[in-house]
């Protein structure tokens, strides 16, 4: 048996050891990842839904030259057998149509009937149609649906290709460019992203801007949101504006937003009858053209993709 002195010594030693352990610092925690610096992007808690790549078939981009001028219009594939102008139709192209800049300069003899294609050309605007906002490289505007549709018909006759206005279904699919049907814009639902793609009320300073100066969507189409609204063929054969414009709030730039024409858009036109080509009070109305055809082995429009006039909208 231990003596009383040995037990007392054992207790003292245990107490001293416990005291020493209490005075020692705690072991440092295991190293983890460094914290993100201030301002660094933080990964979202839920991964974003991947955007589906649009099916454009075998088509490739091509340029449609306007014979007799230096003007050309770029078209990009948006679906199998369907192309759209990558940018809104500009004043340079529309001026060729209005003023006959592709025709020889020889004056017509007095009493001569107009050439067949001259009948399709609109009357010249009574106002400064570009409002001094910019002409070269800027979208043609203040255009009626007839003015937009007639340009496509004229281009079809001039080239022998199937140019026309896009249908609403075609336009909206091209606008989404693979984004989910629930998404507000082609860039998704993030309002902070919209400013990268659209000239609208927040950033446009109350006017149009040169086409193609912001980012394109996944199909290579510029200004599908904002700048000028674009004429499309509705299922009932009428025409509506899609895409919103420089003057609109973001909700009116949604892929599914549409605007129906109203008489107020041409209220101040002094002509009697009022012009069927121009909309004096709608500087927000423009368009882009669609082309319907087949792609050859190189992705260019097949030579047989022609028609005497623009085909009916699908």
C-alpha cells in the first residue's frame, strides 16, 4: 500500500500538470482557403441554367451587296433555312430604296411612265427623318410597316432572293438565341447585363445610336433589344413592333413584348391623306430583314434560293 506521503505527492504532481496544460495556447486551426479580396466576384449558390446553343443548320453568314452602290447588308443564319440581317437596316440601305441611288442618273423624258420598280419606292419624307441624331450607320426610323415590307419586296425583286420581314415567331426565337422561354431577355433576367446589349431608356439619352455598337446575342444579331423597335408579321397578317426602343423601359424590351400600331404614331403628318410610308411621330419604328432559302455545301445561300418576289411570312 502507498503511504500517505506518496499519495500526497501524486496528487500534487497531477495538479501541477493540469495547471501547466491550462496555461498552454490552443492549437491553431487547420488552414482553409484564403478569403476572397474585397470586390471579387462571389460564386452563386446555384449554378445558372446553361443556354442552349441555337440550331442554325448548315447556314453561314453572307453579305448582300446592293448592285450599283457600295452598300451591303450582312445576314447571319438564325435557323435552318433562315437568315436575318445582323443589324437593323440602316439609312444607307434605305436611302438606296427611297432615292433610287442604284439607278442610272439619266433623267426620264417628260411624260414617260415610271419604271416598274419605281412604283414600289416610297414618297420622299417631308421631315428630317433622322432627326439629326445620325445618318450613316444609324438605323432607318419613322418607318411604317408598309415602308419596311416594301423595302424587303424591292430587295427581293432586285436580287431574285426571298427577302421579307420576319414573322413574330421567327423574330422572338432569334431574339432569345437559345435563352430559356422564361427569360426576360436574351441575356437572361439580370438587368445589369441588359445594358451591354441594348440602347434603352437607361442609357440611350433619348435617341437612337449607331447599329452594332453594343454586344450581339448568341446568334450574332445586334440591337434585338432597344435602339429601334422592329416590324414583324403577326399571325393574323397584320404587323407589330417587337424588341422595344431607345425610349422604353427594360420591361418593354422583353423578348415577348410587342407594340400594336396606333394613329398617334402619325398624328402630326401634315399631308392629306397622311403618308402610308412614314410615321412622323414614331422615330422608334425600324426593322431588319429576313432571308429564306437553302444553304449550299459551303453554308452560303444556294443559287436556287430565289423567287420573283418576297415570300409570304411563315
